[in-house]
C-alpha cells in the first residue's frame, strides 16, 4: 500500500479497505465447503456441478445460502428383461494360428539379397507410379522406396501375383478398385500402378529352437506345438472377451432404446469433460499431439450422452430390483485383494468406501442381473456378414432397377 513499507500496513486500515471483499469471498468458500459436507453426511448424489443460487451474508451475524444441483431422475422402466440379444461366437481358425506363429518367427527372420522373386516368401522395395487407363503417368502420384512383404496376407493379391518371377530392375502392374458410400450412392474408383523393383530380399525364418520359442512365448512354451497351443488359448480368451463385450453393449443399447429419455445437459457436460481429459492424458502418455478440444468435444459428445443415459438407467434398475452393495460385499473383495497388495482388510474397505469402487461394484451386480434375465442368442458372425452382404446386394440391385425404370 502506498506510503507504507511491505508488511507494515496497519490491520484496521486493511480491514477498512478490503475487509468486506475478503469476508464475502470467505463466505463463498465456507458455503461451498459446508455444502459438500452435507453431501457426504446425507449421501446426496449431485450429478453435475452445483450452482449457488442465493447467498445472504451478514457480517458477525449469519450466513444463509441456497444451492441448486441435479440428481439422477427416476424412470418408469420397461422391457429390460426377457429380451433376446445376439451374441457372436468367434471361431478360432487354424490358419490364423499358423499365420500368427509364422509372424512370431518372422519377427526374428533374416533377409538374403536375391535377383528374382521365386514365391511369396520375399520382401521387395519398389517405386510406385500411378497411371491412367492409357498408361500415362498421373502427376503427383509417385511413391518411392515402398517396402512390401509379399508373405503378408493383408497385401493386395494382385501385387503378390504379378510380382512372381520378376527380376531386379523389372516392372509389373497391379490395380485395385476403391469402393465406398457417398450418401445413398456407391462411389467406385480404379487405381492402376506400375511398380519398379529396386530391391529383392528372401525372407529366411529362424529354426524354431527351444530357446527361441521360450523367448517368443515369454517362457510359456518350449516346442512349436506348445507355442501353437499357447497362441490358440490366447485367441480363445481374446475372442471370448470380444464376444462378451459385443453382447453386453448390444444388451445395454437395446435397454436404453426401450427406455429412451433426454439426460440433463449438466450431467452430459460432466461426463464429456471427463472423457476429454482422459483423451488428453492418453495423448501425453503416448507422446502424441494433444487433440484440438473443440474437435474432441464434437467427437465425444455422442458417447457422453450414451454414457449419461447408461448410468441413469443402471441406477434405476438397481433401485427397482433392490440391488445394492453391502459392507459385507466390500469386505469380501477386500479379503481377496488384501493378500495381493499387502494392505489390511479394514484399510481397503475404507478406501473402497471413499473411492468409487462401491459404484463400480454396483454396476457389476446390475450387469450380472441383466445377463441372467435376458436370453442369449448365439450367432455365427461369418454367416451373419454373408447374409448382410447378400441383403445389401439385393438392395443395390433394386435401386439400379428402379433408376433404369425411371430413366425410361
């Protein structure tokens, strides 16, 4: 303050000049703190950031305030049991296991320079030039030093086929058709390329020794057959997990559609902010550019809305079906985890109560109830895909026939 040294301003003067402002700022802080104390004591569940709607503060006399906050609505639930939900059963194919084991061995492969491509077990380096139907170069469509593994099943089959028996320095052509939807219209575009071979390398797989197989399997296998069994088990676990995820999402999506409603904007915003923050943290963790927040907000909004509906529906089902998490449930989990983490059971129970473990356990209980009270219809995803393809082809054929009739 002008006229006084730092730290030497008389307290009465400070109170006179800034007292009211400090008192009122403190009153807001106290009201905020008191509100959250009441939330904890009465186990209130605000679902968005509360807003103070009134604050009446009389210095040295009283402090009265009002807070408005949103709570999860009570829904008139219907059609959340007795549903028939499709569950894809993914089959482990032996060719996939062989390919995966081959890829493991390929990660330790060596490469020998060659003059000619004898089969698929080669890696080639090429320059690519896109051409038109008349064989003329398309300007700005050249790529150099492209490495292509001819043994990779994802490589265009025309490349693999047309590269056979070609020698160093020779050329070969290949083409493919890009087909995608533009609204109701199917857009097709043919791409034709000339590849000039600059380098040919034969892929030499290592001998599957016991030492190598132990390294590839993390010491879970010693022989080639054991490695295949280990890989097969991993595939089964992965497919089973994916199958369960697809089923659970389909079940929840159906229940939400059967009980659709408009979640509060405040709750959606709370979830959206959480999703955005998670995306930013993931970007930082993996040392990727931080995404633009406006783009993130736009892309994540539908997920935030769906998650808001999901949380409200699950909580309503829990209340309607009298599903709850008791202290004995928490103690049971704590006993299981206490030995693993070396923390006393009572400490873990307290931590579970203070964190959101109780809420996540309640969700698990509700999901268990829903899975037990709805029917699983197992389907073959390959057959389903074929049926969808035939249906789409019939639909497109009908459209073409209709267009021809209209043009006539």
